[in-house]
């Protein structure tokens, strides 16, 4: 239970100023650039992909059509979770402190802690693609994604090596090598790169250069102009090349942020402030839509 002694410096006239800038809410929700919003109306949601129809083929005169079947593809179930925070103060503490810390904490600071958690949960989806297993039985970023209707091919959406021209070029080329579940070409191309903001200098220099690095004879920038999307919580070693037309990482929202408080007027006169929301961040794409470069 919070008491007046916990914020004693805020109760005396001798105190000139208290630093409260950290109580301000975030000015920008970074996660919105990396995750696709999905509304939810129950405890969990299921995301299915369809195993592509068999390839089209020539029909010989008089021969019957070779009919295919719609095959269930990879299924991902995302279970919503509840996230909370709160604090309690005595009546005396709330009345006596003169800087309005309680009011600022119950609004700005509680919201800030929830936003910070949301950013961490969202970034963890991308930070964990090498280790977390997807619906096809391998990691979301893997060198060998199996295909449902053929064993002749596999897809790879994981590269290892330094972030530079060679691997940048290899990553963008790899999108054109992917196959659908029957082994036919899967049409996709990268549009964005998700990366930690600490890596912005090298990335911007690479994108903005008028020359291929270390080749003075090249007078034209040959690097595909992908959009750089920076995040403070993304792992520094990982670079995610993404086709934003394909849903991959999602924010599944069950309930938005709710603030509540309770006043114990019968016994202690204590105040209780809390916030909660329900959602789940997850990766629903097993091997399509993005390629991860592991630079470690």
C-alpha cells in the first residue's frame, strides 16, 4: 500500500520541481507499422490457408477434365490474453502531495506501461521468427519450409550474413524463388525492411547511395528501393524483408485499453487504479510474405 512517505518530497513547499516527463504517453505507436490489426470477438481466432489448387494443364480432345480438390492448408490458432497494471494509494497520500503525481500516474504513466508492453509483445513476434515453430512444422523463418502437395521443392526465407549490398541483393532475389504448395512459382516481391533504429545509418547509406558500394564505375543506384521501417524494440541482428501485401505478423485485438478505479470508502479510504486490455500478437504466415536476414 502506498503511503505519504513514498512521495514525501512532493508534499513539501520547499520542493521546487519534480521530473515528470517520463509520465507522458508515447507519441507514436511503432507496432502499427509492423503488425496487421485483426479484430476478435471471442477467446481465440483461427487462421487457415488453403493448399493451392493443382496446376492448370492442357486438355486433350475427348479426354476428361482432371479435377483437383480444395485442400486444407496450414492452420494457426491465436488465443487472446489479458494484460493489466495498477497501483494503490492511501487517501492521505492522494490529498497531501502537491504536484499531482497521483493524477498523472493514474492516466499517463499507467497508459505508458501498457504501451511499452504492447510494443515489446509486438516486436517479439518478429524477434522470435528463427526459433518459434509455425503451422508447417518448422520455424517461421527457415531454410526448408515443406510444401503440402509436393516433396520436390522447399521454400527458404532465412539468410545468414552481414547486412550489405550482397545479402540485400540476395534477399530481394529470393522472393522470386518461392513456390506454392504444388511447386509452381509463387508471385511475391518485397516492399519493406523492418530493422532496429540503431541500424539506420548503414541502412540509409546503402539505400541512398548513387553507387554500388566500393565500385566507383557504377553511376546508377541498382539497389531496389525498399521502404525502411525502423523500430526501437526490434532485434538489432535481424533484418526482415517483407511483402506488405501478405498478412504475416498480426495484432489480434479482443478489447481495447480500459481504465478503472475503486475507492474503499467503507474501510481504509484507499484508492485503487488499474488498466487492462485483451489482445494477442502472433505470426500467422508459415513461410510466405517475408524473409529474415540474420546478421549475427
